[in-house]
C-alpha cells in the first residue's frame, strides 16, 4: 500500500476531496492538520499526533491552514525538513515558500520580467499617499490573503485618503500597493499539472464588485485563452516549479498581465467550469512521479 498523506484543513471542501481521491487510488487516508504537527529533536522527525510523517511514501499539500498567515511559514519549514530527509512532497515546500506571500511571489515574477500591473511596496505612509496620486486609483493588498480578503481600493480624490491608508497600515505595516486595473469583467486562472498546461477557466463578475472572486459573487466559466496568454502563464509557472498551480492573469489594453501564481487554488473552478476532477488528476500525477522515482532507484542501484 502506498501511503500518501494530505496536508489540508479538516472539513475543508478541497482538502477532503483530495484526501478522498488519495484513498480511492491507494486505500490509505490521512488528512494532516498542520496545527497538530510537531517536531521532536530527539527522534529527529516530524509527527502528526503519533504518526511519524517521515514513514509515509509522500505528502501532498493542499492547504497549510484555513487562511494565509505569516506564522504558517514555520509550518512550511517543517515540510522542508521532511523533504530534506528524503520524503517526497508535492508541491515542493521550497517552491510553495517562494509563492506563499504576495511580495515574495511578485519579486520572483519581476526578477524574470513577467508583466504585472504597476506595483509599489513601502512602509512609508507619505510615499503610499504619493503613489495613490500617481496611480490615480490603487488596490491595497495584504501580503497574506486570498480571494481579495482584506483588500481595499483607494482613489486619489478621496478626502480622507491619508487616514484610510493609515488605517490599512495599522494592520499591515508593509503596504503592497497595485495600480487599479479596469478588468473586462473577468480574470483568468490558467492551470498546470506537472508543469504541463491543463486548461483555463475564467472568474466572471456578476455584480458591480471591483473584483471577480466567488466571495464577491463571481462565478466560474470555461474559457479559451490566446496562445499569448498560455505562453505567459507557462513562463510564470516555470519560475516556481509547483506540481499543481494556477496563474492568475488579467487581460488589459497593454496586453495580458499576471497577478500571481498560486500554490493552492483551482479545484473548485475546474470542477465548476469543466467538470474536471483536479484532485484525481493531482493524485495521478503524484503516483506517476513516485513510480518514476522507484524505477530510478532500482535502475541505479
């Protein structure tokens, strides 16, 4: 029996679905809640309750926690420790770390000349005010969030602009400020599995919300992107080397631009737009990789 653990959120839709897919294909089910994972230096390993995670054949990571949180970086470090001891982990936790927070992801993308909306990062309140006037309209984004949670849109004409920025900074000392992009009522999630293009779905606004997330009423739809968009998304995802990923892209008058590369998203969008079971595909990719690793070990013994 192949023993594959799933790091996720117990009761979470995508985490439970992935754990079920593993069970269907292997007969083994272990959904790992990282808040209950601990390191024991005397035993030189990482445990989930009484299970030595190093004894597994692999771990698949769906969610590090219910929400993005800077403290969760320590959870990723535990997975990196296991990976360095030889445990196969999908996606590579070091790749997850590169994309985990908004600033880290942006710096990676910018280092490889990936087109993105103009972005400014500062801890200086006065500079933040200046950049809003420069952009005319800007989105302030927490470094750790998903589905537009905690984001605010500010306009240079706002009379209480400085006060609103100060209120945002009270919760987010490092301010990630991005020029507001007029989207064509949708943005795109270009998905990849094992580094190969899978498909693309759109998040479509159904109301007057400035963003297209499902939390704000957006819906998922099938979408056929241009070759230019697929090529751009492919360039972006190659930087990180994630096993399963979606690249968030917006079409603008200046051409397609990347918002971010996600290490965790995509399951529900693929199911809604195409009836594609991403969890099953993910597990198949993991099993194929494990088989290739076993073959290589036997071949070079």
